[in-house]
C-alpha cells in the first residue's frame, strides 16, 4: 500500500507543477495538496464503486466495515479484473479536467 500512496503523492506533485500555481506560501500549497489528494481519492473510489459487480455491492459494503486497506485492495482486484486500467483512466481524466479548468 505504501507504494500506491507514494505513486499517488507523486501524481499530486506533478499536477501541482503542471498547473503552475503562483503561490509560494507553504500553508497554501499544503492545503492545495490536501484538497487534490481528497479529490483524487474520491475519483478512484467512485471508479471502484462504478465497476464492482452489482451482485457484489452489498457484500463489498459489509466488507468495508471490517477490512483494512490492503484487504480492500485485494477484494477490489479480485472482483474488478481490469482495476489498474480503470484507475489509470480515472487519473488521466482527472488530470485533463484539472489542468484544463
């Protein structure tokens, strides 16, 4: 999971660089980073929910209450065969929207 968090952090850093904010205040940059992280995580979570098979949604919901992050990731990989591609598409879509806004 640390590898994924690191990759997400690098993705956020690249977005901030590509957006070319004219902000030097570290508190403001920290808030931008926090907001972006939340928005990207929301996009990834929405992608997962959109692609979990309908018959697994109730089971997945119950599983979320008792599982840790790694178990949730494994469950998603098991039930969404093309998860990596879907997440990559979601991230590219987010990037395009964010940079063009």
